[in-house]
């Protein structure tokens, strides 16, 4: 299932599901446990990461730096900022 | 794909065919971040690639002009190309450790000797990983690989008092830095300085090959295990760490300007032409 992003959260984190290769680096480096792994597969056969708790994000961009597959964006502001 | 890939990379190349957790994408992203920070556009840079995983995964991904040279030849091609390009156009090369520090080392040294304006990003995965994980020139001492089942016995370029960057410095390189792919802004800053440098610059970036190197050396293909291994050995503050460790940051920055190759050659041919006309 997809998790909802809101407009009153300080940062918006987005995972591009089809590019995610399930490496788990974002889960490893996130200090606020924003991510969880999905229980379904993407078109390449990986279980992508999902942004479960977007409101917890502090905008440190560790996940952005760690993602080797250009699959995460972190932007300041609510969901409309993406 | 994220905003960086969308801005600079060809859509059909992303996601890449690299293994899950391969650190090459982290290297690639840092180079793009540096380019973006410097305000450069696709047309400002010509991108060259070598062979192996580093060459293959970055090959022809750049939206602007690309060129490739296999088995260590890309530095020689870049030297020729430098004469054809406008001086303000940048050249960035993404190559592997085998390409730069082994099979292509002589070509690399000659590009350094001539001070050819280019930025070489050596994405180092500790050996020949695209062919199944044979040891190379930076494989950590004692590491079990496909071709060193009893542990890496061959002296490498980065331990026991040897440092390949030292050789490049002696040969005349003006800007040298070392980082690992698990680093952030500090690595991007070094890459920015390298790109800005007029003359030969090189940034050596160690990244995890999850499938072949760590699969054998650590006995685990779990990306997070490789990530933690490299993180524990990434050493920007020069702490006392047991075993192999990577001191990161700027390694050398020259204070005196040495004339760049294409400038020197253009000036020289102009002088010769004048002499012949008079
Ligand atoms: S920016 Fe930082 S806090 Fe936010 S999701 Fe990424 S790692 Fe977690
Ligand atoms: S770091 Fe990127 S590729 Fe890896 S699990 Fe997270 S989103 Fe997916
Ligand atoms: S073999 Fe190693 S270096 Fe090559 S793509 Fe896979 S993880 Fe990356």
C-alpha cells in the first residue's frame, strides 16, 4: 500500500519505486526510521522501499547521498514541493 | 529518477544494470552534484569512460557529449581531444582502478606529465569485478578473491608505505584527492575543486562491489554489510584504525601554476608559424 504525504510536513521524501533495487542503504542511514520495505515487487523484481513516516524527516539528506540508484529525492516543504 | 539524474543523465540509462547496492551510483551522483553546484550544464562537459564496471555503468549516460576508451586508453584519447575542444570546456573521465592504476597507468602518467586539463574520477572497487572478482592493484592485503583464494599476496598501490597518489604527485599532478563513496559533502567539495582546477586533476573514490569483492572477502552479498565495512574504514580525521583505512580529503594541491598542455602546444605552434612566415 502507498503511504500518504501531507502538506504540513517540513520535508518531503520521495522514493522512485521503479528505480529502487532494495539495497537497504536508505533504511540503514536514516536517523529517523522514515523508510520501510514494501511487501510487493517492482517491475525489476525488487521490493522497493517506501516512505512510511514522512513527517519524521529532518532533511539531513543522508538517504539521498546513500542511494546508488538515483531513486530518492528530499525537498523542503510539504508534498506539493516535489 | 531523482532531479540530478533527470537533469544530467539519459533516461534510458537509469536505472543502470549495476547490481543492487553497487556503490558506483554513489560515486556517479557525487560527480553530478559537484557539476550542478558549479552551475555547469550538459554542454560544458565532455564525458569519457573506461572499461570494467566503472566504465560500463557510466558509459554514455551523460546527456552531453561522451567518448570511451577501453583498457586504459581513455587518457590518451582525452589528450588528443583536449586540443580539439574549446579551452573552457571541461573533460571528466570516470574510470576504474584497473583501468587507471594498472593497465592504463602509463597513459595516465603521460597525461599527468603533460598536465592535460581533465578531471579523472577513479571509482575503485578493489580489483577486476566485472570479470568475476580477480585481484588488482588496490585489493586490500590478505583479501580472499577469485584469484587469491589464500588471501591477497601481491603488493598493492595503497598499503605498506606505497601510495599511488604519491607517484602521480611526483609526476606533476596539480590536484589529487581521495574519498570513499559513503561520504557526503566533503567528497563533493573535493570533486568541485578538481573540476575547477586548470590542468590535470584526479579524485580516487573507493566504493563497495557488493557482488564480487565483498561476496568473497566478507562472505556476504548483503549491501549493508559492505557499506558498514567501508564506513568503518573511511577516515577523514586520520584516526588510528587497525588494518586498511582510507584517509580522505585533499591529498595534494599545487600552489604554483604549471602550464597546461593544450595552451602550451597552441602557443608553441603559433611561435613556430610566425618564425616560418618571417
Ligand atoms: S533526509 Fe534524513 S531524516 Fe529524512 S528520510 Fe532521508 S535520511 Fe531520513
Ligand atoms: S538506497 Fe535507493 S535503491 Fe537502495 S533501498 Fe533505498 S531507495 Fe532503494
Ligand atoms: S560486479 Fe560489483 S562493481 Fe560490478 S556492478 Fe556488480 S557490485 Fe558493482
